[in-house]
C-alpha cells in the first residue's frame, strides 16, 4: 500500500480487520474498534475520516484514511470508545488491511 511517497513510515498492524460502514445517515461514518469516524474529505483515490469527537471540546485527533482495501490509522483517541449501539442492518462490513503510522 502506498499513501504518497512515504510508504516506509507505515507498517502493518493487523493483516485483516473488519471496518463497519454506516451508510444509513446523511453523512456516512465508519466504526473501527468501537469508535466512530465521520467523513471529512472524499478524494479520487482515498477517503479521510476524522474521529467523531474531533469537533467536540475534547478535540480528538484520531483519523482513518481508507484507500481501496487498505486503511491507515493515525493518532490515538483521548477518550473512551464511543460506539455503544448494536451494529444495524444498514451497516456494511468490509475486510481491510490495517496500517498505522509509526511514531
């Protein structure tokens, strides 16, 4: 997987993991490890998702960048997991390769 020309900065965290896409709302979101991410920017080759707490007072900086069957996880959450609902019927799961940014 390449996210620009800095492929060496990333390594595989998990070979495969499920990410849930919630398409039943006006603004799509994903759920990864029981945290919600809201769509921030849709580009031709990738989609950027910010933690749902980004626009709240705790200003969580965690984000996920999806590109095909790959997901790049950046940052750590500064709060407990936020997704407490059961996975709904309109949510679609996708098996992806998860990568994270080395610090």
